[in-house]
């Protein structure tokens, strides 16, 4: 059932949560739930799925899952609440203010990643996904999901825009039909979001992005693979230019 956060919880988590491989259950489960939190698939203040459901989705025991959740709780990312309406809740991120501390955090995050590699890999994945969706076409249900994700970016308040933007791009990646591409995109998008969180939201940039989003979705739904790829390439280039400008 749809909710205010952007589609059903099942739809939001489907691109990221998948059975882990034997031998690295704890590590891979931790990676996937971290992506859920970093991508905003479960917003701050909302509850993660029940332990039984999470364990089944990941293919791990509830004992292992509790060890994963304990790590996230120790890191201040989630909190456990008891009672009838209890569970594990994602902790809201404190509002970021443009100060010296934010700049220090940005420099720290930049030092940990190869920015150019991340941006190029993101472009390859996104352009490919857009082209595949347009080339192979979407079912009526899939097209409705994509339109709904686009609408939510238009309706989102400024404070929730980046999360809804992430959901639109992640939906497109999922709809291309390659679970491997979707998983890789979720990982690279989480890294991009870590960087975007350190720079300001620019209204003019968001307005431009929204026009690109609309043109992109129209190209996909029209089956215009070349147009979809070109619009996505242009859109990724805009984000890359913005990040390079602030990172410089």
C-alpha cells in the first residue's frame, strides 16, 4: 500500500534488499541496511520493516540481523523502541547549517572517495538504465510507478527533495530489468548522496533538474532510447558540474 514517503515500503526497499551470499552474511546485510538509511528509503522517524521480514528478505537469521541493527544503533543511525508500536526506527538527521564544520565534513568525505570515478560510474549506470527502459518498454504498472516517482519530486518540499530525487532515479534503475545494475547503482548513489548532503540546495538548479526529469520520463515512456540516454547524460553532467564546483 502506498504511503507518504513515496510508494509502498516493499517497492522502496526492493531495489536494495536482496538475499546475501553465504559466508559474508553479516557484512552484506550491514551494507544493504546502511544503503537503505543513506538513500533515505526509510525516512528519519520511520520504522524499518519487522525483524522477521528483514531477516527473510536478506536470507539471514534473526540473531545475525540483531547484530547488524546493534551496530547501526551504536552508530546513532537507528534506535530501538519497545511497546506495541515499537521496533527499529531510523533516526532523523540533524539539519545541516553552512558552517566551517560542514566544510570540514565535506573535505573528509571527498578524501575518502575518487570523485571522478564515482561520477563516471554513475553516468554509465544511469544512461544505460534509461536507454534499456525506453528500448524494452514498461508495463502499465511500471509506467505508473515511474510517473508517480516523478510527481513526488515535483510535490516534494525542499527538505525532502533529495530523497524523492533519489527515489526517482532508483526506480528507473530498478525498472531496467537488471538486478545487478540496480544494486550497483544503489551503492554509487549512496556515495553521491553523502557528497550532495554537504552542499546547499540551489532552487534554480532544482528547477532545471525537474525539467530534465520530466523530459527524461517522457522519453522513456515514448520509447525514445536515444533521447532518454542523452537527457540522462545531460542530467548527470549537471550534477557532476555542481559537485566539482563546490569540491574545488
